[in-house]
C-alpha cells in the first residue's frame, strides 16, 4: 500500500507493529530499508544501558530501532523541523518508550539560530547556498552532550562539516553519519578522531571509505 501513495502524503502504517505516523511514504520506505533491513545503525554496546544521541530523528524510525534492539538504552533524539517533531513526539508517546528525550533543536557547533531548508520528508537540513529558505531553527551545541559517555552518535554530515568531533569520556564511541552527494561521481570519505595522550597506538583512529555514486539523489 505505501509504495502506491504519492509523495508527501501523511498516513499511518503498521509496518513496525503498532500504528506509526509518517509524512512521506517514499522516504519512509527508503529509511525502513536502510535502518531495519540493512541495519545500518546496529552496533555492539559493551554495557547494558548504552547512551545514544540521535541527530536528525525525523519521525522516529531510528528511535524505534534503538529501543527495540537495545531496550535498556537511553536515547536523546534531536529534530529541528517543527512539523516532523510533532509527528516524532506522537509516535514516541504512542509507543510508550521509556528513556527517550526529544529535543526540538538541530545539533551544531554552537547554540544559535540557523536558516533551514525543509522539503517535507527526510531531506531537511541547515540551508546551503541555493536552497530556498523555508524557516529558521534553533540549535544546541553538540559538545554540551559529550560530557558523558556516549555509546552511539548518529549525525547528519552537515553537523560535522566545519569542526571535528571530540569526546571527553572514556570508552569506544560509534559515530554514524549521513552523506548526501551533490553530484554523481567518486568520493573518498575520511573520518578521524584525535588520539588520546595515553593511547599506545595512535594511527588507528582514522577510517577512509571510497564511494562511487551513480545518482546524486541517493543518500549514503
């Protein structure tokens, strides 16, 4: 049924078990395939109650995945788009999840107000050159949420484009980022975290991945 709906149609699905509101069937099915079928956010926590920061929670599909796969986890979910946040809030309340904090802000390098582009599905972002300015959103500093141990950090690529991520807590951190190419072609994505002074091996904190994009509309 969902694959026959036109884009930007608000409806309710039971694909996750109970009623779940969505605002756009094509983007929901794409996210469902990535999150639930390919399990791109699966990780191995080394404690019973991991802390997850979900930057760009949309309508809550990733929050559902985290809470159903890691029931003891705590999730702080950020969603700056006010229309999506209202749906996110209803979905999480309806599910009755405990340990989920919803924050109607964008994650950024400082607390400020930024122009925001929203196209009505999962493509909302801090506005770039050429984007139509649909609204402004308030932001929070990512650093303010890294004063504790974070087990999984999910971010959009715009959040980390200007400054590096630093962690103040001990332990392994897992970072997931979404990359939206602006053109087709080959890309090399490199992510790195500065080594701590007490690390014996200091050359294993960087990872590069080469990608070939055949359609610029694909989100990675």
